[in-house]
C-alpha cells in the first residue's frame, strides 16, 4: 500500500552552503542535482512545495558587514546571491520534470516573477514548485525569517529546515561529544535556552503564527520524503 503524505503544502528552507558540496564556494552541479531529486520525490507524492534558499555559498551579508562594509549594501548583495541559487535550483528541478517558478522579493522582471502572494498560491494549487528568492527584500532580515514569513503567507502546514546537522542539540555537537539531540522542542524553550536553530526573529514569528518547524539532515537521502510522510526524523518544533 502506497504511503500518503502527512502534509499537503510545505515550505522547505535550504541553506546556500548546502549547494556547495565539497567545495568551499559556489554551486556544485552534483549537489544541486541531488537536492532537486530529493524535492522531486516529494513532488511526485502530490505535495504542494515552496522553497527558500539562502545565499551563504556566494555572499553572506553579516560577514560582509563585519568586514567593514555597510550592512544595507552587504545584505542587498546577500539577497542577490539567493537569486542566483534560486535560478540554479529552478533549472535543476525543471530537468527533473518538475514545473517551477521563481518569485523574487526584489523586482527583476527579466529573470523572475515579482513576489505576489495570490499568484504564488495559485502556482502551488496548479502543481508548480515555487522558489522564493531575495529573502524578504529588506536588509537586516535573514532568509530564515523570509522562510517563516513566506510559509505563513502561503498557508504552509509546516516548515522543513533541511540543513547540515541531523536535528537540534543542547550544544554544538561538533565541539561537544556529549551534546544531546532533542526529538521535539517548544518554541518557547528555544527562546529561553537561546538554542541556535534560526535567528530569534524567525523563531518568534513562527511561534506567533503557530507554524511547526522540523529540522533534519539534508545530506541523508530520502529525509525530505520521510519528513513529509510524518516519520520521526530530526527535531520537531512547535507550540506546546
């Protein structure tokens, strides 16, 4: 008997670093093909999918500002980096047979649609994957915050953060061998303990609008597929 997805509409948040593969910069063709195939598996279940991609593999605004660059200029460059990643992912998804649209929070009509909420929802209803590029279109806001915002605007049932680690820990598992992974957490616990899942603006927004979040390892094949089926992977975060 074929398994049915637990969710009808989801938003996937990908870090820009996930597209680097083993390189230290840019986009690895093998990695972006892998990511596209992982999303395509979920698409074939009939799930409505939107995606937000970071830009840290090309340029990170916070790093630019810490090096002496004006923060607004640095963040604008970071938003443009997300557009590059979004176009690359769009191309990879189309090659997997998945119809895809890119909507940008910064107008650039020759390469992407402007973000229009009702149009984005219509794309989802018609079975197209929608990639939201350029963050919120404003400096000082991360792509994590953009993901929560777009997830709420498009009425996603859950936000999947497919990342470099297999869940949320009480401390950095790379540094501490005794780090403990949580199976589930409340948003309030994350704020109280200052756990590094997303920036606190994103966490507060998700908590306020009761948008569940699931954090898991992108690099383990079929993890997005398993998460959509409701399997117990990574860390689930919600209001308790």
